[in-house]
C-alpha cells in the first residue's frame, strides 16, 4: 500500500513538473512572438509596407502577393493615421488555427488608438518558422 501511494505521489509530482515546463515554454514562446509582432508593427507604422511583407512569414507571402498587401494597407491602414496608443489586450498560444496549417502560433490582440480611429483592435498572428524565428502570418484591424 505504501509503495503504491509513493508511486502515485511521484507520478503526480512528475505530471505537475511536465505541465509547468509546458506552460513555461508557451510563456517563452509568447514573449518571443510578442517581441516579433511589435517589431513588425513598427515597420507597418512607419509606412514601409513592402518591408512588412518581406519580413512576414513565408506562409503569409505565399497567400498574399506584395502588390495585394501594399494595396490593402494603403486602403485600410494608411487612412487610420498614426498610432497614438497600442496596449496589449491578449496573447494566446495555439498549434491549430482555422484555415492555416498546423504549427505554432501566437494570436495577439492590441487595443489601439489611431489618429483617425479612436477605438480599434489589431490582431497580429506570428508563427514559428522552420528556422526558429517568429514571423507574422496574419494581421487584421477591427
């Protein structure tokens, strides 16, 4: 009886340690993805839409041509004006997203105030590329 209790206790401790390690990995990944998203947004904010396309994830670049991306941002993002404030709302790690291949993603939402739009939510989705770097695979403004 004592051996069984000790074995269960050891297994429970091991399971807790594994869950903690998995949570830490996600936290580290979320932090790296967030840093990548903020750097990418700075490029978009500067109006360098060509560079934002070039520095996005390969999945993104195969889905949207550079010309399409530039045209979209010229029509949607530029009229909003400069960013006045941008605050992190949420960051969620995921391995599956609708309409995207399985992989590692962090869906990040920012509450953003633009010169010409007081209340907006920007959703930026970096994905982990094969080379180990996080690059933006999706961007949307509500």
